[in-house]
């Protein structure tokens, strides 16, 4: 049995996860409720993966490092080795992740960024989506989805309201 990959992400109603300059201020100012389901999701994972740009954003904006108790991999073309929180990976993201899925453990959270998400969509590696929609129409920015991408059939597991946000929880229906 292979481990599942989860995407837990927030975005605007028109499908953007950040403004063009990676600005997330609009998201941070949105009226939510509690932690908007983050703690519940966080308990289901033991591994975090992300791109270097996402990692750099986290280092610049969140202190202390938010995932100290999880195995964290950062895909980078410029950095190697590891530090107290992350292991840098220069290997092909798909090859590495397919191997990671076969290792013992619980769910894997794909934190970001867009290039990794797109690669995972193309290879149908995502098993579960938790998307929280905010009451914004950004008009432009970094899109959650790019085209073209393969067709995928999803099954709605749950919807929740957190203040002004609506969370949609889907599983990907795998075809036999």
C-alpha cells in the first residue's frame, strides 16, 4: 500500500493561491475561525514536501519553523545537504516522490509550490485535496491550477465553513 499525497491549500474564489509577487497578506487578513482545520490535517501527516521558493517564503515570514516534528524535504536546484529542519533534494521531484510514497509512514503534505503541484497533477500523484476558498477575487497572481492537465474524477468528502472561508475536502477517484 502506498502512502497518500495530500494538498492542503487556500486560494481565492477565482483560483489564485498568491498574488504575483508571492504576497499572501490578503489571505492572512481573511476572517477565519480557529486554525481553519489546519491542526486536524496536520495530525494525519508525517512528511512535508515543498519547493525552494515556498521554503524561502516560510523562512522569511514564519518563526519558528512551522514543521519541526515532521520529516521535511525541499526540492532545490541550488542547495544541497540538510539543516536542523529540512533535507534538500536535487533529484527529479516525481522519481523522488514515487519512492517516498512506497516508504513506511502516514500521509505526505505537498505544501507548495506551483511547479511541483503541476508536476504532481500531470503524473496523477495527488490523492486528496483540501482547498479552502477565501472571499476574494484577485484577478491575477499565482494560479492553483495551470493548463493543460489530465482529467481527474474527484469525490467530495466534506465541506466546512470557517468564518468567511469555505473548505472543500475531496479524494481523487483512482481508476482501476
